[in-house]
C-alpha cells in the first residue's frame, strides 16, 4: 500500500474546471506525498476519420495544458501533476482514471446552476457524487456576497446571556494518546 495521495481533477476547459484545479493545488499543498491528475474527456470519437479524432485529442491537450500550467507554476515546491485527455463520457473517464491511478479523491468544479436551469444542465458533479466509489469534492469559487456574517458566532461564555437567538458551538481539543492498555477483564 502506498502513502501517495492522488487527487483526480475533472476539467471541462471552462472556468469551473480552473477553480477545481486551484482547489486541488491548495489541498495537495497541505497533504504530504500528493499528486494531481487533471482529466478532460472528449466525446463523440469519429470512427471514420482517425486524423480528425487525433486532432481533437491534441487540441484538447493543448488547451488543458494552457489552463493548468499557469496554476501549477504558482506552487512552490512543485506538486507532481499529470494531464490526461481521453475519449469517453465525462463520468466514465473520471472514474476510469481514478481506478487506473488508485485515486484518493476526485475533485470537480460546478457551474452552480440552480432550479430549472440546474435540472436541464444535469450536473456532472451531482451525478459523480451519487455514483463515485471514492470521496468527491465539489469546488465552487468562494463568494459570500449578499450574505451577512453572524454578529457573534462564538459560543456563550460563562456569565453571558444565553438568549437572543445565539448560535452555540464548541471546540474540542483531544489530547494525544501516549499509551494504550488492552486485554481481557
């Protein structure tokens, strides 16, 4: 068993894919022995013309490389990254790369469609969350515009008023285990 942490990133050659790659690098930078595999699926393989099919793959790889490289260069030390362009559906391609490389996590972006627009778009991210056989993380650009922060989000302190619709939260800090006792009693 390897201690390599492999993140598979689905990229649609749009801004949502760029956000997923950004989040993958931010995560990989925090986890030792991480590597990133960026995946793009090209649909509708032309069975009749191999040259056209090959050209589609080459064009997709050029565009994928142009999107991923500037993001990758911002991280020091460099994080090992591989790019994959394959024929197939998005879901099948992402899952197959995950299996082929023994992935730890799949990370995909989302366009953030809601309501009727979301139903008609049939989100790849939502379907992947339902069918994947490993953890899936959905990346969204951080945007709190239009939302307001809770005035005092921390839990009440001893002697403070516990009323007025306050949110309650606690922080638990578990001490490190220094010994272990086992056996039959």
